[in-house]
């Protein structure tokens, strides 16, 4: 009997040792990946300062996902604050105290939004630059012009920080939160399609609005979204409930936050931002979603 307990002790001890060893490995690899610096030569984009460009930039920001994470005044939100995982605030984008505008050059703005890299050369966390990557030079220029014109709001946030457990999850790859790892730096930046009510332009809008971040890369939905509080995300492509709607029902859903069957959308779907899209933009998205259903 004593022998049995001795062996049990050795087996359990080795198992615990292995688990600790694996966790340590994941922790270390996450730390190395989080601290890695990238040197990417971002395209030089001339940031306009005329009121028409600023107005266009405002329309992009108000109808896109930025405010969903950076808050209505764009001065940032706590975004992820979890005693188990860590603190990843979405930063203050204004020129107030703690805001990036007072620290950023035009090149820093482009590198952050298009390539997910901060001025120190490190990857941004959670910020979905791999989708904003698709913004054309001219649309991105308008967006930055608008952000630079925001009224200053003083709001200071701490630097992003994971707990050791959070780092182990990053090491495992949960949520793909190290944004630089989601971007293909060697690709030639794709030209943007001409604006219009076309499926091709709709695809551009789906891309830059980060619909795929939640609805899945193939828009087939996501049963287990990275945010455990969020409901399962329905698909938007062929075979989904959405594919059975009319164009008018789709537009009505995004504008009112209530589906044709009367189900209200939750706060996990940024419809209060997307409802600011123009009719033509929503029609283009609808055409693109339908082109998927036809396949
Ligand atoms: C899903 C949430 C989310 C969305 C949507 C989002 N951001 Fe962010 N953003 C973040 C987080 C989180 C950070 C902080 C990242 C960090 O500190 O590593 C951030 C950081 C930034 C930064 C600062 C980068 C730096 O070097 O500190 C800029 C600029 C920025 N976002 C612009 C935008 C713009 C413009 C949009 C809309 C086109 C947008 N963000 C949409 C979450 C988001
Ligand atoms: C931050 C995550 C997120 C993003 C980004 C997002 N969605 Fe959603 N969406 C959801 C969630 C979650 C639901 C499930 C409904 C609910 O309970 O809110 C949903 C539901 C929907 C629905 C209703 C589907 C149904 O079957 O009832 C439509 C339509 C939709 N989204 C379209 C879009 C489009 C178009 C985009 C991009 C312009 C987009 N979504 C971007 C999270 C997101």
C-alpha cells in the first residue's frame, strides 16, 4: 500500500510539474510576442485639413466601429477590465490629457490604424487594425483628419497589462489579440474599389467595418465568441436567417436594432454605430451579403 501511494505521489507530482512547465512556456512565449517590436514602413499619407475631408472622416467614424470601443466622445473606455485577465483600455484618441493626438505624428496615426503598431513599435492589443487595413489612403486620410480635429477630452488610461493567467491565454492563442500577428505585412496594400451601390464596394464596407471580427472570417457566424458575455453570433451568409430577409428588412434592422421577427439586437452588435451608414452603403453591404448567398 505504501508503495502505491509513493507511485501515486510520483505520478501526480510529475503531472503537476508538466502543467506548471507548460504554463510557464506559454507565459514566456506570450511575453516575448507582446514585447516584440516591428519596423514597418507605412505608406506616407497626406492628411487633409479642409472641412469637406473632415466631414467625410466624421461620417466614417460615426458609422464605423471606433466608438463601440473608444466611447462616444472617443476619449477611450476601459474596454477589457477583468481581475482574471488584465486591463486593456481602448485609448483616448483626442488631444486632451492622456490622448494620443498630442503624442502622434501623422505617420504614427497611419501605423496604428492600418498596421496595429504603436509609436514604440509594439503590437496593439485587441484594436482591430487587420480590418481597418483595407481603408484606402484617401478614406484613412479623412478619418485621421477628423480625429485630429476632435475637441480635447482629458482622460488618462493605464498601459495595457495582462495578468499571468491572461498571458497564458494569450500564449494559447485565445482571441488572437496580438493584432500585428493578424496582418500580412508583405502584401501590397489593395486599392479600394470605386464607391457605389455594388457588391464589390459592399465587401469593402464589410471589411473596414470589421463585421468579420464577430461574424467570422467567412461571415458564417461564431458559436463561441471570444467575449464569453456575448451571445452566439449569427451568420450573415448563405443559409442564415438574414439571407431570407428583404433589402428593406436588412436596412430596417440595422437602423432600428430590431430584427424582422421582432428580436432586439444586444449591445454586443454595434448597430447604434452602423445605423449611421447611408442608405447606399447599407444597400451595397446587402448586395455583397447576397452575392455570398448565391454561391
Ligand atoms: C474592438 C475594439 C476596438 C475598435 C472597434 C477600435 N479600437 Fe482602437 N483601440 C482599441 C484598443 C483596445 C486599443 C489599445 C491597444 C493597446 O494599447 O495595445 C486601441 C488603440 C487605438 C489607437 C492608439 C494606438 C496607440 O499607439 O496607442 C488608435 C489611434 C486607435 N485605436 C484608433 C481607432 C480607430 C480610428 C477606430 C475606428 C476606425 C478604432 N480604433 C476602433 C480597441 C478598438
Ligand atoms: C462587435 C461584434 C459585432 C460586429 C463588429 C458586428 N456584429 Fe452583427 N451581430 C453581433 C452579435 C453579437 C449579433 C447577435 C444579435 C444580438 O443579440 O445582438 C449580431 C447580429 C447581427 C444581425 C442580425 C442577425 C440575425 O440573424 O438576427 C445582423 C443583420 C448583423 N449583425 C449585421 C452586421 C453587419 C452588416 C456588420 C458589419 C457592418 C456587423 N453585424 C458587425 C455582433 C457584431
